[in-house]
C-alpha cells in the first residue's frame, strides 16, 4: 500500500510535469470539494491553493489535493464519503478538515462487519421456531401466565427458559419437571 508521502510526491510530480491536464479527480471527490468549499468557503480552498494555474485556468494545488484525496478516499464507497461529509459539516461547522481528519470520519461512517463477515464465513440462516399456542380458560387469579407457560412446555415448547419454568411451578405450588 502506498503511503501519503509517496502519493503526494506523485501528485506533485504530475503537477510540475504539466500532466495534470489529463488527470481529473473522480466525481465523488469533486462533489466533496464543492461541498466543503460551499460549507467552509475560502478556509477550505486556501489550504490547497498555490496560485499556479494549469492550461484550463484551474489552480494546480487544488487539483493536486483533489487527486491526493481521491487516492486516499478510494477505499470508501461513495455513500460513506457523502455520509461523512454530512456528519462533518454538522459536527464541525467552524473549521474545514484536513485529509486524516476526514478519513477518520469516513472510517466512523463505514458500516460495521461481523466477525463472520471479516473471516469470510458463510452466513447462517436464521433459526426457525414455530410458536406454541395454548388455549386456557383464564382463572383471573394472577397465575394464568404460569399455567400458560406450563401448558406450552407440556406441548413441547423448548423456548421457555428454565428459570421461567421454575418460577411458574413455584407460583402454582408444583414440582419442577423437565
């Protein structure tokens, strides 16, 4: 993996060689720079402006910064970059971010993966359990819940926890079974 210094050196060499005319940042980074410039104004643009213009009249420093941001943010999906930009302008309205700060916001905005996804393990299907329904005549004595639990267990319901079964038996004055 290339580090920031080697990426920056490549971008500076391209800018000095005049090779920036054919190289453009992707639409996500161009949109991001427009958003950040619109949000922070000259505070953001002045970080990168050099005053040297290319053949199209664009600042070479800003174009170089855009290419560097493009290279570093390429590992994030476009939705994550857009979400990070929205979070950033809401959380830090006073000062524009630098690239490492924006990367941290992007990392925080990335959807989390489970251990199985990180290890490449297959996703298991969700367990299926059919609810056990019991029809009991309510007695109205506050113990109907316990009778309902015991009836479910007698019908084969294995989802009732042992502690619940014990409490139901205790309320009804019965020995714990199963």
